[in-house]
C-alpha cells in the first residue's frame, strides 16, 4: 500500500525539487531502485513531447514530484515506526 503523503512532506519535497541537482539525484535514485517505472515514465513523456515539448516536461515534473513525495514519506514512516512516533 502506498503511504499517505503528509502536507509537510509534500511541501518540503516540492520546495526541494526547485533545485535542478535535487531533481537529477531523484531521477538517479528512481533508475537504480525502479528502472521499470523510470522507463515507463520516459516512454509516456516522449509520446507527450511529440505533440509539444512542454507536455513531456510537465509530465516528467509531475511524475517526479509524486515519486519523491512517496519515497520521502515512506522513509519518514519507517523512521517513525522505528522510533515509536
């Protein structure tokens, strides 16, 4: 089951993803952790960009925000479980 992303996590992730280096790091992590998802997203973005480049860019930015928010929330939930929060 996917974690429910808190407002705090979503806000911090979206702020962090303004930095291009954070975006590159997150994409690298996705490639390492879930190559199938990365490849699928890339294929959809390529098709979207065929009509208009910005469509592909917007799709990838949205996908990255969702991936990163779920990844971070999962880490937060794991830490909270370990520390009894």
